[in-house]
C-alpha cells in the first residue's frame, strides 16, 4: 500500500514537470479553463470544481468541501501532465483491453470491480440515486443499471450492474473509453475507476 510519502513524491514530480509546461496548452489538452491572468486553471473532478494554481502548483477546492486527499491530487496532476487533447473514441472497453491491463487486473478488481458489485449488486437502484453526487448521469442501454461518471473533463467511466437471479449472483464492471491511455496511465486508471464507487459509498453512509 502506498504511503503518504509516496503520494507526496508523486505529486512533487508531476508538479515539477507541469511548472515547465505552457499552462495554456496544459489547460487546452486537458479540457480545463485557464484564468485570464494565467495564474490557475479550473476543471471539473467527479462533479466538483477544482483549481490548480500555477506558482507553486497546488490543488484547491472551489466549493464548500475540502480539497481532495493527496493521493487524488497526485492523480489530478498526472492527468494534466499526460493529457494530449485526444478525442474520445466513442468505444467502451474493459480494463483488460487497456495497455498492460492484465498486469494491473488484480488491483483494478480490488479497487473498482469488487466494491461495485459487493455494495451495489443487491441494491442497483442506489447506483442511480447516488450517481449525481459524483457527476454521474444515466448510462447507455447496457446491463440492468448503468451510470456514466465524468472523472475529468476528458475521462469518463461506465459503471454497469447486472442483477442476479436464483441461478447467478449480481455482476458488474467498470468500462472506459478506448483512448483513456492518452490521459491516464494504466495504474492511474485502476485507481480512478474505483473512486466514484468509494465516493458514493461514503455519501450513502453519511
């Protein structure tokens, strides 16, 4: 399990790289808005407005909630650093289909697939009810219930649940656009795919 020091190092490395970049181009590639004075950019993160300051690089919330945890701030910087402006393909794929997806499969199952099924499988209606809290909207005609969640301006996940019956238990999966590799590494995809699930679970428990 990653320690706080690891997240801090990850954040610092990305911050150092972003400091060298043209922030206007960073914003354009990531689908973010650059402030008129160039001091910060603004983007949506799971339905929340966040700002990323230029000097020094820092993440802050623009709503009444606290800034995201350090691990998520590092993920946000990774997104900004990697974003290249590629358009979505319009094709949903499984995690196994992304580059090196097999290598990180167990991490993806632990962080995303298993929690989705274990928490929502017996009560799929909750996925729809809680989805708006993470910037979600009803998904396409797939599964018994589905939800599209926009993690970043150019990264979306499709959460799908299939209701169980007398013969089969509930099943589910988290799909992503085929071009997600233009915005997140495979390791970051495994992390990001589970975040809306944990955020909805936390919201329900509150």
